[in-house]
C-alpha cells in the first residue's frame, strides 16, 4: 500500500471467496478438494476475519483507498427491462426454495462442534 497507494486507488482483498470456500470445501471441485460443510464454515469464517483485518490495515495506511472483495456474477442475468409478474392480487407470492449441497446440514449449528 505504501509503495503503490499513490498510484492505485482500488484494491481487491479476495477474488471470489465463494469459489475457494464452497467449491473447495463442500463440493470438492477446487483445492483442497474436500466435501465437509463444517470445514467450509471454518474456512469462510477465517476468510471473513482476514477481510476485516486487511480492510482496517489498508485504511489505516490511506483512508482514501477503495477496498473491497470481488464476487462472482456468473449466476446473474441481465434483463433489458424489469417487467412485473402478472398474477392476481390475492395469489400468494411464489416460495423461495433453498438448494443445499449433498450432505450439507440444513442449519449451520448442526455442523459445528459444541463448545
């Protein structure tokens, strides 16, 4: 930061942390190729702490720098114009269904060790 902060104003702490946490620890398709939800939650926790500490350290050097994380936009769609859903006013809203990876607990507390 001290060497480049006068020339670079935007800094990225992590590039797509979801890839190396969930794909690496739940799905096993990226390193470290594990399939353990509890390990994923631990890795995600460490990444969150590291982001917070890095953000504060960079801002302490230069508070004007823009600091953030790059998140994947692969699952997003561009729509030319938002159009309202045609449904009767009395119809219930469609429910959102969460899709869990195989073997993942339905609640985080099921996967974490008791203290």
